[in-house]
C-alpha cells in the first residue's frame, strides 16, 4: 500500500509496528531458573515449546556468579563472563547449543576459538544479554527441542580447571 500523505503514512507504519510487536513478543522458555556451572560440563537446559526460526535469545541474570579464574580476584566474577579479567573485559563467555553441542548463538563470526564472544552493546559485566543471529541464515528449532546454556570455556574444554561458580538466569526467545 502506498500512501502519499506523510501523517497517514506514519500512522499506518506505527499501526504495522504495533501489530508486529503484538504478534512477536519475547517468549520465556523456563519456569525454574536455568543454571550453569563454569566447569565439568555443568550446562543449563531448557526446552523450546513450539518450533520456529530463532531471531534472538535473551538471558536475564537472576543470581549466582561464575569466574574463569576463581579465587584469584573478586573482580573476575560475573553473571555471563569473566568480568574484568585482563583482556576479557569486553567479552561475554556463554554459548547456547543444541543437545548435540552444535552452537546456535552467539554467531561464530563474533566468537574467538577460545569461546569468548564480542557482542556489540554488551561486555564482561552485563547482567542481561541479547544474542542475535548474524545473517539471514535461519536458526531452526523444533517443538520440544532441548537446548543447552554453557559457560563457553566449559563447552570448549578450555582452561576450565581453575574456573568456579554457578550462575542462574531466565531465558527468552524471539522468533522471526
Ligand atoms: Ca579458566
């Protein structure tokens, strides 16, 4: 539809925007908190209630903290990363995978081979994390599919022996 009057056009656009937001709200996936530890494959689990193409996932911190070097400094604890550990202050440290450990988010283009990720708008101390797909390539999930939330060093079997803590969050999804 082409409307030449700019005011009417704006109203039409707002209306469409409202409809889109009404149609596609964030969907909370967990009832109990989703918790992950920082080592020994202590991933958190949650299920997708109905399948679709994932656009974004959101983690909202509830309680608990993890560290990539537990006991070294109080400033290394954070909800989803290693806080201000030297060189990691700008990085996040969690990964969402399938039950078979295929990485869904963050996109591999934003992640180092060690698992630390640079997510624009977030850093090592973020208490909420929105992970967005990188391209128009769909992230397809099916009804009832189990997904895992990992501390990335734990998933990558990196230097995890000196890690510590456990962090809990709510998990939300936004479908396309
Ligand atoms: Ca470590």
